[in-house]
C-alpha cells in the first residue's frame, strides 16, 4: 500500500525517531485524552452491567460518573491546549504547537483538541438533560432517547478528537528528521486506542452477538459491518505489521478481565419486575473469537501492499468472514452446552429483566439455527460488509496519514 505522508510501507523497517527525542515525555494532555477514552469505554460496559444488575436507580451511579469523567478529562485538557496555543508565551514549545494548529473562531489548536473539547461539552451538557428526561418519562423507559443520543454524539467526538490528536504527533514523528515526539511511543498509544475502538465497536453490536444468537446470520453481518473498518483505519495509520492482532488481543483480554471482575461485587435489582435472580454485577458476554481472523488479515495485508485496493478488500472481507464463522459457529455449540456453565465463560449470567423461556437441552431459549440458502446469503452479506469496511477503513487511514495539525 502506498503511504501518504509517510516515506515507507509496512513491509520495510520502521523509522527511528531522532536520538534527542527518545527521552522527551508524552505531553500530559495527550495522556488525558487517552485516559478519557479509556474511562468512556470502561464506563459504557459498567453502565450496561449496572442497568442489567440494578437498573437505573439514580443519576449519581459510579458508571455514569466514569462516562462523564471522559468529558471532564477531555474538556479540561483540550481547553487548556487550545488556550495555551492561542495565548501562550512565545517559547519553542508554543511555536511548535502554533505551527501545527488550526484556527477556529480566532482560537488556535490541533484539530483533535477542538473535536475532543466539543465532545466533552456535549457529554457534560447531556448529564442534566438525561437526569431530567428520566425524571419526566421514567427510569429505563427506552435506550434510544435524545439525551442518550447526545451522550453517543459526545463520545464519538471525544473518540475522534483523541485519535486525531495522537495521530498528529505520530505522523510528525514518522517524518524523517522531525523533532517531534518518539514514533514508537505514539505508535503504542495509537494501537492501544485502536483496541479501545474495537471494544467500542463490538459493544455497539453486543445485542446481536450473544451466544444464544450465534447460529443466526445477524452476528456475522453486524461484526462484518462494525469491526473491519476500524481494523483498516488503525492498521494503515499505525503502520504496524501486527496492528490487527494487537488490537483484537486488547479487546479479548479486556472483556475476559471484565467477566472475572464484575461478579466480584454484589448487586440487588432496584427496579421491577425481577424475572431472573441477580446477586452480583452481571458481566458482559464472552468475547467474539476474532483473533484468528485478525492474524490472517495481518498476514494478508503485509503481503498485498501492491494489490488493487478493491481486490485486496474483497479477499479480506471473504477471509475475515470465513475464519470468523469457522471459529464462532462451532464454538457456539460449546457455549450452549453444560460445559460452558462456569465462571470463566459466564453463560448463565443474565440480567434481572431477562425472560427465561423453553430450555432445549437444558439451556435458555435461543433463536433456532439457520441453514442452507439462508445461511449462505447471510455469509455473503457479511463478506460484502467486511469488504466494504476494509476498503473504507484503509482509504480513511491513508487520508489520516496526512494529519499533522
């Protein structure tokens, strides 16, 4: 793949940062935006567990505070960066910031800082709006509501702004002879943020990927729609040969850790009706088996840098879907079997409002498996979604390699 704004490809050696930048620390505001994204992703999982274990009993839940801490961290750090770039003293650091900034409404700062600050403001404004909405219309009346959409919009701006801010440093450090911050440090931060984005993308489609639904085609279409685009973006922008494997490993290990962590804390439902007994926080479902598809995409993309982009994307989509299906479909049989009913796989952990149904083979009700033409049609759709996602992700990634401000 040709690299825009970067002198080498994935198949060649990575550039060495200038020797005098090796000891330069990453700016504190960069750490703040990374911490804000971490808080948001963890807070979303915590909030989902809170709703399934206790219900929305009050605005001041720790899960809500974790989400809104994202707005505080990104808002304060990026507001400082914008003000310091606009009104700071004329030092070498200030001149570097000013040279790599954009101007919006008379203020100067990196583009990512404006986006993250705006996202932080949306999050903080949505907090009292959400509290008023629930007071007026009831607790947990529906997930898709104006304040929740505002929260989602704020989180999206924080996520994109954080990525653009770190990416601007990465791209500048990748330029030979640039006196920016170390390439390796920023590359690791981008890979970590890519892992958080994969967690977020799979969180969005978690209702389609439960173990009770893995013998349908919907999970494979949903994952093909949400995940490959993120993999394509970060594989291209991080310039790391094993970016997909690292990001999916971060997702897998993080969800496994949450499965073990959440049940350590007691929880009692405070809303009704209680259809399933809950005594502790309900963990997320077992992570999707995406590690093998990620490794395969890394190997393919390392060896196909000169291929036509459409052919590359089409083959990638088929490969991703085929391996994901080959891993997940038989594994779903295990998840539906008595052997999976333990602390590690957590297949018997349900929320208090989940409705028990007929239990074939001793398991909760699940959607009947599809076969034949229906299954084939669904896998073709999933492959097409994944191929489009790969092409779009790599195209966006090449555009983002131009970001310097």
